[in-house]
C-alpha cells in the first residue's frame, strides 16, 4: 500500500482520517463476510485505493464505490478500468456524509450490502445511517475501531453497553467478524480495529420519538436512576411515568445500562398508551 501510494505520488491525508488496510488477506476475509454467497450489490463507503473493492469484485459483486478524495478517485478509475467498462463497478466522487445513501441503495438490485472501512471520527455518523437503512439492506459490514465494535456487541449490564448498542440492536443482530491489529494499516493508527457484521432483524423495533428520548436520556448521565433520567422528559406527570413503568415491568430505581432493547421498546409503548388515554 505504501509503495502504491508513493508510485502515484500520494500521501495519506490525515484530515480525511485515511488509514489504508494493507493486508490483502484481511480484505478478502472482509469481502467474504460482506458477500458470503458471492453475488450481491455493494455500496462501499470510502473505497480508498480499492483494497476491499478488488476482492468484492472478484467474488462477483456489483460495487458502487464512494470516495471523496479526488486523487484516489482518479487512481480507482485507472486501476479498475476494465470493471468500470464492464459495468461491474461504478465510482462516485462524493463526500458520503452528504450522499443520499438510501437513494444509492435503492438504485441497486437486491441483495444490497452496505460496507466500508470507516474513518474513526465518522463511525458514529455512518452507524446512525446504517440503523436508518436497515430495512433496505441484506447486511452492513464495517471495519471500525475495536472499542466501537465491542460497544455494538455489548450485553446489558456491561460497561460497553450504551445508547449506540441499543439503537443498533433495535434493528440489527451485531456480530464481530474478526479483530484487525493496528499494524495491518498504513499509516498505523494508535488503536486496534475489528470487522462487524450487522444483520437486519426480521422483527425490528420501531425507533420512534419516545424510544429515542428514553434511550438517550437513560445513558446521558449513567449514574442517574431511570426515575431521575426520565422525570419530566416526555411531558408526563411522575404518577403517569410510574404507571407506564409498572405496566412495562421497569424498575425506575434501576439505571439505563440494565435495560435490554425490549425493555426500552416496552416502556415507549406504555408511554404512548398513557399519552393516548390522557388525550
């Protein structure tokens, strides 16, 4: 990877959070998780120099590669000229933060996969997008900071369990694929990474206003009890909050990290019922 960049007169751009995965074997393993059956349509975020693009194409996937760095876009179009000409690959020069990922996915034939080596500083943004797009994809496969993957896969009652976990697990079943040590990247980051596979649930939770507010408030100050975190949150009287909690079998003296996704969902439903009965 270092030699290829040098050959093209390029340097990693720190402002874009560029850390290129330089281990071809790990790229192949990631592609196998994204397209285990071979065929599929992949929307790849942050294609870089095509380290993941190449094994995806080799597995028979149709790839739409999004890249914001114009120099890398030029390199991709030269490197994969045959695949572009054959219609197997499309390269979009765009900042994925501003791209309508839903529309891009909708234009692809099923099964649709969202994938990419995400810059650490943008992982939260793209995970939120992945949650919003869960119904449109067969799976989402990302290379992320190991700490973030551990949070996605965390169980209630653990230190890593938080709002990110709840939102992701409301619509996905997360699974850690494998760990990628920092030495596999150029330039080398200061932390390890991991690949996570997010498989959409057949019966996802509806992430409505009540659900979102309950989750965010529960983890905003983790030491607060649910009674203090949720009090006055949704315009309910304390008695109404307690009635909803009792119906949802929630202990308001507990803390947010003790609740499973189903608990937040049940509480959101009961609050909706309380509101309806009071209207």
